[in-house]
């Protein structure tokens, strides 16, 4: 019985820990908030995959331009 | 002012590796900025994916028109802004916001220098989107552009077709309006 009480007390303390309010995160400005949001955002890999397929239709003459650009 | 790009840096090793290496490097460097702008400007992940794809495909096709008098990033932003604005105009599914709506929030108690407190970061993206949707298209665009630390005020001014001073003034009001709307999303 005593052991059961102990368990109950333990589980109650776990519940208490979970229900404790989280510390607030503060952002100094909207710029900072949006930068944080941007950092959490990942680019879906599907875009590059689609782009790769779409770009195969581009004519070689046009594709030659970026070679000149970065040579 | 052009950005130097190592042609061989990403060949065959990136998701965009199937593209010619120079353009793959451009995609790798700037796709995050363009996708984030599209995501928060349009407010829809699927539309943002489509828009990012279309923007880079357009850039790929138009590389012969890139004169190099702006940075590649600014040039891509220009294409992205035009693309997103055209989409918004054609959809007609976004609520129309007027500057009168913004003025209510510009005169509110919210201050641009007050810290924004967040208890739960899990749904932060949704709150940010709600606040961005609540401000005008012009303010939303300015807020998103200034969040990119690689852009100068002058570059932002060029992108939105206004003077640097006008951009600074509008940004002050945009931040205030955003902060007021953000506080309301709790």
C-alpha cells in the first residue's frame, strides 16, 4: 500500500513537470522572428527534382548562356 | 555585381545536380530564400512549391537577359515578386486589404521595439502566417525582404520601386502592424 502511494506520488510529480509552463522565447523584433521562422523552414526536395525534369526541355543554345556567365 | 559561383562545386552531388552545374549552384544558394518568400507571401506550401519551381525555371530560361548589374539574388527576387503578385491577382481568393486596415494597427499600442514573446514555438509558423496575412501585400513583402539579411535597404528599395527613405518609413509601420496582429494570434 505504501509502495502504491509512492508510485502515485511519483506519477503526480511527472504530471506536474509536464504541466509546468514553458519558458517564453523572446524575439527582439519582427525581423528576428521572421529570421527564426525562415531558419526553421526547409525547401522541399521535390522542387529540385521537378526543376531537373523541366529544364531538360531547355534548348542547348539557351543553356549555353549560364556557362558563359560563370566561366 | 555578379556573385562568383564555383561551377564544379555541386556537380551531381545536389538535388539539383541534374541541372547544369552553374545553375545548380545558383539553386543551392538561393532556393531557400525564394521558397521562404513564396511560402509566407502566398501562405500556402503547395503554391509556394509550384512558385519556386516556376521562378527558377523562368530564371533558367531567362539567363540570357541577366545583365549582371544586380546580384543574382536580387534578380531572382525580382522574378519571384512578379510571379507571386501575378498569382495573387489572378487567384482572387485572398482577402483584400487596404491601407486603411493597416492604419488601425499602425496607431495601436504595439511598438516595433517591444519584444515578441512566444510560449510555444510548435505552432509559431501558423501564427506568423496569420499575422502576415493580416497586413497589406506591400507590408508583407517589405517584412519578408528585410528579414533576408543579405539584402540591403537600397536593394529592397530597388525591388519594390521606392526610395530608401520611403522603405524605412513603411517598414516602421509594417513592423508595428505585424506586431499588433501577431499579439492577437495568441
